[in-house]
């Protein structure tokens, strides 16, 4: 409940507790009459919840049982990167070198404890000192239009590359790098999404990165939420694999990395259920950056400690949620584990509404078919689509 | 929680970093990140989740009123039946309450002793005034006066055990500076007690089951579905630990599932075991958090239980992992339809469906919400936060700490027991009068006669989910049916190339 609701509820119950006599209005009347000042601030993610495991499916116990968060990136066995936490630190926040160094140190400490997660970075980190050697997978970000030789980017021996897709030149770059680079190549398609996904995967990219913040600023996604972007991105990858099952040489399906409005454990789980495989996580960068605002800036090691501790807490949260949903593997989550209390969220992410297992669109479709058969009418598919399009706004 | 200076500084810096970066950042969850930075632990929170749409305000009871007439004596509808009975499906005993709502499970440990005593004394006072209200112990065991509040309960207790019980009670009262409390009035229970049989098994002897009027098997709760109970270390004092039979000052994490209930057949075996122990006398309830409600209720119906209890995800708790609390489960109102459907389908061949009781919890604080739940198919309603509010809860949601501004879940020195007792008594009486007024004003003789027909929805989603008519008398299905009719008309009247244009225009008009 938000603060306004809390105020009303407390006031109403206290009035009852004080007088013991009936009130004039109920809590719901007051809540209903509240000006909707909070509606703008509410994120559509808040209307989406997951359904937990109870009698019909026993939950796992994250304190006593193993919950797997492992994921491999790379379509071919020969060029895979394994992560123990499905997160890649994603730098869409401008940070200085010392902040990046702190993230690097934190990732090393995490890797030492068996918590390997990746980093996407354009800046080179000096790892010449023995105690500073990188122990986590680095995805080197290749700046757009710097179509230099691959050697330039291999100085830091990255395990993977990240290319930014802007136009046909980016595609040529991908083709060139694919021939020479053996590790996974992820392509950031945020600026052109949802176009070119198929082409990019055909040219050998191991996955795509979609930043929901950037995509929702595009004209095509105006007014839509991250949920719609993730849903479309997953469908784009699935479409690529449609009809390819027999001829498919992939050992592993292409990875969908989602960044942007996915910065808490709850959102990470929901994004994974809608279709993300890995999350481009920016909160670690933000924590490192926050040191810049301190009156007494800490040293790199202390900042690294902050990032390290935060990530351990986040890992605990991410492990606990699939366990409570009855899964021992984070990657078994699917949209059928979600429910929503918003028609908008149901339409954007094809998420079932609360109280049942059908989406809003399916419910409308069912009413259409029910009524048609009741009246002895047969609607052709075009006519059904017309009604649906009108009702669900597609 | 009064956060340390370090935490607040971190928060301030993180806020500035977030504001100055162009990326989206959820500022409402900033403190969660700061707490993780501080101690690398999973942040906890108390009470219920924040649901942006709990449906209650979108439902109206047609023609109802809380206060029958201005300046009357509030007894216009005094003969309205509000009684609630539980049991009788398999149990030989019935639990009877004079109100259709009761105190949800709030354990000793999660609540401080003075708050538990206030609840005990208030329910006793109400019982003396003819209003019996059921109390649930919560999963942390029961207090001595709750279990041994009747002469009968002492009958099988050895002298040694008798002394131990009284000694423990003395130590409890002493720790909380309540030595002056009258033992005779304390060791007297006049209200029905339901004890909770949870995965942690925090009880030490069979009297916990034998002296209770009802047993609730807790599979899960709305605030932390699939997680298991949790009492943070600082709240596990020596006496709380003694009551639960666990080590002091160590967090009590109950398993996320009963280790001997992994499926429907295990539940049947467990209930039969409890039936044997209690000689089939005691009503048994099975409580689940709202998730796959239809499937869960179907299992409970086939398991020799007398009642099912469902807890919506706004349902409160003493402590739950913050993120988990906020994202798992569904709201109370949408759970009612699948629950009722499961019951109706199970009893499709006979008319005994009334013997099975459905109890709901979660985001129910006042009479109107209770009435809405009943009209949508619930038989009874569990209230936790409402009772805390009547004792002065300020909803700061720090119940997981040992610091509570109202002195309910921490800082026990501050709670005035007598004021709290008065608050609870007034809250129950006022709510009862309001319930009578609601039922009476819509022309019902009993609160349980409230029906779906007494409700309307004020938005499309609520109408769809609850199958209620909208305010304008139309249902959600009406515009869809009209669309289908239009499609058929278009088939006759419009040529193919005109159809798209027609829909575009129609949409524009709408």
C-alpha cells in the first residue's frame, strides 16, 4: 500500500478503535476518492507478480537446497562463456576509471567465491599486476564505426565481444569479427529493435542485447513498457528458430540479454519469466559511481566491497524467488508463472490475468467464440481478428 | 527502522548518482540496495506487500451503509445474524464465533508479549460481553494462558509440569515488567483458539494440539509464499526461544515446505494423523498463500480438512524478504473466484458444500472489505493488520526489527495494555455494527446472505475478474457481443475494402 492508502487505513481503523461505533465512510470509499497522483509514478512491473509454489507444487528451500542460476552464453560449444549468476554488469551509466576498477575488483572477489558474472566494458582495465588479474568473463564493447582489426580489441583477451548495431556497416563488422573471433559475440540492437534480429543471428551473433530504456524511447515503442520489449525480443529469437529445428547446428539457443528497467531482484525474475536469459545489470555501476558524490570519497577497495556485498545480497534474492516458485533452476521460469492485475501488462507481455491462467486477449477471444456459437454464427479468422483488434487495441 | 548514519549517507549518495545518470532507476527500492551494500544480506520487511491494484476500492456494495441513521443508537439492524461456525465436515466439534472475522496468526516472538496479552484480554472481555472472536496463535507456539486457560486443560497435567508452566509464565511477565498482572484473569481463556501447525513445528508437547479448539496446517502465507516462516535473530529472545524450543538469538527459518507434506497424499496422511491425535474432535483448516488457488483448494477438499484458508499477497507478516514479499502471490479478490469454483465443482453432485468453509486473509481491514469478501464467496475473514492498527500500529513496516514505534513488535515498554485492550474491543464492536448495517441495509437477514448480486464493479478489469456488472448495469461481455453483431452486420452491408475503414472510424469514435 502506498503512503496515502496507509494514512486512510490507519485513520479509519483508529477511528473505530477509539469510538467503537460505525463510521460514515469506509476505507474503500476514501481510497476510491483519492486523486490519482501516484498513478504516473507506478511502474507496470508493479502490476506483475509471480505465482508461488504451495500444495499443487512444492517449493524448494533456498537455505537447504541447491538452486541453479548457471547460464552459458554462446551458440556453439567451442565458444561458450559460463556465468554462475545470470547477470552481466552493463555500463549504460557514465563512470570514471576508478569506479570501473572497483567493479573489476568486486567481480574478481565474487569469482573467487564461485560467483562468476560478466562485465561489458569499452574501457580497458589495467590487469598487469598479478593480484589484479581478471577472473571473470569480459565482454569487450566495440565502438560503432571503428572497424579496425580485431587485434585492437583482443589486447585485454576478452571472452566475448559486444557490437552495437546501427546500420549495414555494423553487419559487415559482425561478419568480419565472426570469422576471426572464437568467443561469443553479442549485438546490442537497442537502436534498431525489433528490426534485423533475424539477420544478426543468421550472421552468427550469439545473442542480442536489448536496452529497454533506449527501445521505449523509439517511436515504435512509444507508450509501451519494458515488458512489451522483452516479450517482442523473445519472440524475435523464437521466430528465428522456427522451422530451423532440423537443420539447426546450434548447441545452445541464442542468448537474450535485457538491460534498462531491470534493476531489482524482483524485476530480474519477472524479466527472466517473460523471456530474458541474462540481465544487463547497471546497479553495480551506479553503486561505484555513487562514491563520486561522497564528501569523503572511499578508496577503490572500499567501493569494491560495496559492490561485492550488494551483489551477494542480490544473488540471495534471485535464488530465493525461483525456489519459492517451485524451481531448482532459475532458467525454468516462464510467463505462465506470472500473473498481472493490469490489462495493459497482460496485453504487452501476454501475461495471464490474476485468478486464472488466461491472458486478457484469450479471455476476450473466448467470449467472442462463446457468443458466436451461442448465436449459431461462424466467424472467419479475419472477422475474429477485427473484434480482437478493436477490443485489445492491436 | 532507524537506519545508521552510514546507511543514510550511502542512500544519499546513491540517490544523487541515480538522479544524475540518464538510466531508469527505481527510487522506491533505493533503501533495499543500500541495505544490501551495508551487510550483503537479503533485506527483510514487515507487514504486507504494496499492491497497486487490490480491487477492493473498485467494488461497491449496492445501497449499503455503514451507519444506518445519523445520531441513532446504531442498533437498527441488531437482529442481523453474523455468527460464523467452523468444523463439522469431518470433526465432531464445531467452533462458533459471533463475528465472521477473527484474529489471524500472529505469534509470540513476532509480536511482543504485551501485545499478545492485550489481544488475549480483549478477546476475553469481548467473550464476557457475548461476542466470541476466534484467535489464531501463529506458528511460534502458544502462550501458557492460551493453552491452559481452562480447568479442563489442566486435568492431565502432572504437578511438575504444572509448576514448570507457571514458572515460565512468571518469567515471561517478569521480563516484560508485568508481574502485577492478575494470574487468575490471565489464566482464563473464554474465546476459541486455533493453533498453527507450521513447517517449523515450534511447539514442545501435544497439549499444543490437544488443548486447541482448532488446528490450522500452514502450508504457506500470502506475504512469503513458498518461503517458510521467519523470525530474525534479534527477536528470538531467551523466552521466545524457550517457547519455540530453538536456540536463542539465531534467526528461525522454517523450511519452505513441510518436510512430510510434499504432495496431496502426504496432506491426507498428515490430517488423518492429526485426526487420530485429537480423536476426530478438532476442526482442521489448511492454509495456503494465494497462487494456484483452484488446484490447491481442490487438493484441500479431498484431504479430510474442514476448511481452507487462503492468504492474498497483501497479507501481512512479521518478517519476509522484501523482494519476495512484493512479487509472489496474487491479490485476495481474484483468488475468491477459483476457490469457489473448486468448491462448487467438488460438490457438484450433492448439496453439502456449506459444510466446507472458505476463509480469506490479506488486505482486509474494515467491515466493507469483510462484506465484499463474503459476498464473493468467503465464509470467514482473517484480520491481522487491522488488529495491530487498533492497538496503535503506525504502519512503518519495521516489524522484522526489535524496534517498533507502537511497541507492538518491539520496544515493549511503550505499549499500554489497557489502551490496546480498549482499542481492540472497540474495533471489533464497531466493525460488527457496521457489518450488521451493511447486511441490513441491503435487505439481508444474515451477513452470510450477501451475494454477488449485491456488488457492482467500477472498472472493466474488476468486472472481468469477479464477473460483476459494471456501474452502468452492463457486463464486460456486452461490448464484445456488440462487436460480434457489428461484424455480422458488416458482412452483409460493407464491401471488403470498407471493413478496415469502418473499424478505424469506430475506434476513433470510441
